[in-house]
């Protein structure tokens, strides 16, 4: 049933080191751009109730406007998944050396 997932995973791990890292970087940036603002909206909706400027699309609009205006908070959201993955890989490397 999930043969497409197995094939995609095998293709992903069979890439050269540079291509593997480039794909990983691109995927984490995509998650930071598209998924993280939605998760932030859901968490804020659950804890703080309504978003002040409207709904989820207003939040995405404000988020992308913040990226263009170079707000650090928006760029931290975009870079967050890559930084988190890099730290997890670093800690895994350290634990392997112990």
C-alpha cells in the first residue's frame, strides 16, 4: 500500500551527499514557509482565541509580508525546522561518538 513511500525514501537516501543535503535544506525551508505558520495559527487559536487581523489566510499574509520586510521573527520561523534538524543531527553524532 505504501510502496510509493518506500520508493521515495530509497531514492532520497540514494542521492549523493551534496544533493541529499540540498534536498533536505529545501524540504525544511518548505516546511518553515508553509507548515509552521499554520501550526502557529492553530496553537494561537487554541490558547489565545481569535487572530487579531482575521483568519489563517490573514496570518499567512502577515507572515509573508514580514519576510519581505525582513522581520527577524518571521525568518526564525522559516529557519526553525532546518536549525532543529541540524541540532538533532549534531546531537546524534555526539551520542554516537560516546
